[in-house]
């Protein structure tokens, strides 16, 4: 049997588009893994009936949308009441110090703070993010810091300034070329034919 996490997070495209019978088989095979990685809804073609596995939410002649009956919430923690205010912020009330898990791919560029104080973001289960929170009420905020991000805006303006300088230089150079002035004076005479 394959690894459920790898099965659910497989980004390989499904080339069997349309109402191909294999689509339903793929969804049924991966169904247990979808909920484990926080998938709440599945969009299908209109002819596919997955009501034996999921709750139908919407149907049209274009698509069907189903809700999984069990899914892992985006934020979770044991012995905690968890209230996500956005995808990047969560309020927790924990009975004891615990680990809060966020179902977002871990990269070292993610930063977090608890009640405004920086804290370490760790890898959880080889894929997701986690932070350690103290007992009691806490607000956890996640931010993504682009590597080399502090140089992005200055480099943009430097590049824009370079384009303006090249354009201005080109205009000055054209004004100082004698053949250019002659062509402006008599446009019917080809350049260099004088």
C-alpha cells in the first residue's frame, strides 16, 4: 500500500479529463488521504456520483461539489479550543502546553509569533508546520518572509531608473545625429542620399 500523505499531495496531473470512469476510481482510492491533509471539498464532473462517500453540496451541468464527512482542520491542537481567524492567524485556549499544527507546507521562510513574540516554526510529520504554545490563551500569527525580500523593492526601482536613463540617453543621442535632423527637415529624401 502507498503512503497516504504522498497519495493525497501528489501533484501529478490527472490526464483522464471529462467523464472518464477512471476519475471516480482515483477519487475513491485517495479518499482516506484527502481528509488527512485538510481537504474539505472535492469538485467532480457532473456525471460522477460520489454521494456514497461524501455529502453532495452543489450540482450543475458543469460540475458537482462534494463535502468530505471527516477532514482534519487547517489548525489543530490537543486539549485546546482552536479558532482560526484567517489562514495565517489562530486563537487557541489550551489546558496545557501543546503543539499547534497548521496544514501548510513547511519551508524555513515561514515565521510565527505567539502573542506578538517570535517563536520557531517546526516541521510536523515531514510536511506541515507546527508551533509550541503555552497553556492558556494565545494568538499565533504566521508570516512568510521571501528570501532576499528586502532587496525586491530597491532592485525594482533601480531597474526602473535604468530604463528611464537608457530612454533619456537615446533621445539625447538622436537629437545630436546630423542625418536624423536632415531626415526631419526633408522626409522624402532617404537617409544618406544627400
